[in-house]
């Protein structure tokens, strides 16, 4: 479907950030704007799939190039 355009370091950071934000959602049940933590789904999914639609739109990639 989408080509990979997220490198390993970028991918790990996205997954960690996504999990941290989702953890904040569950650990702060009384927060006024608790629903904002759900934005963590975006970096989590893009990290797990190794693709970012915004990178594709802007022609950006953090994947190393295959030099053959």
C-alpha cells in the first residue's frame, strides 16, 4: 500500500511517544483535556507501519537508501 519512509530511529521514537501519550490517557482519568492524549494513536500507527503520509506528501524520508 504505502512504501516505507520512516527509518529505524524515527520509528522507535514514534512508537515510544505514541505509547507514552496513550499511557497518559489511562493514567490521568481526571484530566480536563484527557482526550488529547489519544493523539498518541497517530505516531504509534505510523511507527508500527513504518510509513508516514505527511512524509509522502512532502517527499521526505528517514529510511536509509539502498545503494546498489
